[in-house]
């Protein structure tokens, strides 16, 4: 049987002890269980301070929150839907926008929408994942990392939680590895074009023949291409057009 969460007229879950701010709003930061928190190792290493053994008495900027903690907060607050929009998706850079439709509660009363009837409040945030701010296996799952970061940021900012999510942390330590540098070079637009036509740097003349064929077939016509004497003469925007054609 599917479990349902019963909420009262204020939009709050029954059986849950909520913490409140002085203005009567919910202190969502105080609702995070310590099991979802741990010391921010980077903060202490940067200042040559010893790592504490617990999260007790640590300031928010000295802590990180696990994804499980963010999910728990979202469940407690209540939402109708979570939607993702991929803003940018390249081999070395992915950006994702997360939009959450929160259910109404006393903090954000229901509003009438002519298309959807009564609804709560919409909130969205964006995050990215690149080979420069990830490391190890995470570089193989940039879409997932970017989506998690966007979700964490969306929940935190809407609920006014100032503890950075563990998923938001730059794990590259500011150092570009050899693998990262090689990946950037490999996935550069010009190199992708050269691989696409299976030509080396010394075979640009052959590529000019391909361009003539594209001109005759009217698939790609650019009068400026006649002045290109090497691969480096091709503007990036034209490389992108050629990749679409080829």
C-alpha cells in the first residue's frame, strides 16, 4: 500500500516537530538532522586547522550537507514536481536548471492560476559540472552531477539554508589533471572536425576539396572559406556549422 503523508491546514506534516524563527517562519536549517551533516574538510585544511570529530558547535560555513539531507528537507516542505532543463550540454561542460513546484503552506499560501487552478510557488536555480570542477569518476557523469547540484541549490536557496551541499563542492582542488587537459584538447571543436573528416593537420588541402563539394551541393556555402589557408583560419562558429552539415 502506498504511504501517504498527512498534512494539516498549515501544510505541515503531522508528527513532525518543527523549529521556528522569531518571525514565525520555519527554521529549515534547524530541521536538518546531524546525520546529514559533516565538517567541511576544505575549510579546515585551508586554514591549517585540525578536523573536528563532530558537527557540534560548528558554523554553517564550516559544514557540508549530504544529498540525503537536502532530499529530507524537500520531503518535509512538500512539493508537487521537480523538473530539469539542460541549458548546456557539451563533452566537458554541462549546465542544468532545476525547477521545483512547492505545495502551498502557511509561509507560501496557495495562489490561483487560471490554467492550473490553485497551486503553490515555483522556484528554480541553475548549476553546472565541468571537467574543471569535478574529479575522478564524476567527470564521466557530468549530467548527473550538474542535475544534483541544481537540485541541491534550488532546495537550499528556497528554504534559506546556508550550508553548502556536498554535491556543490568543486572536487578538482583547483588543479587540472593531465587527463583533464587531454580531454579538453580532444573535445575542442576543431579537433572534432578533423576527426570527423579523418584528416590530419597536413591534409588541409584535401579538406578544401570537401568544402568545394559542399558548395556545389549547396549544403554549406561561405565565400570567406576561399581565403582559409589552414585549419586555424576556420572560425569556431563556422566549425560548428560544418559539424552540423557533416
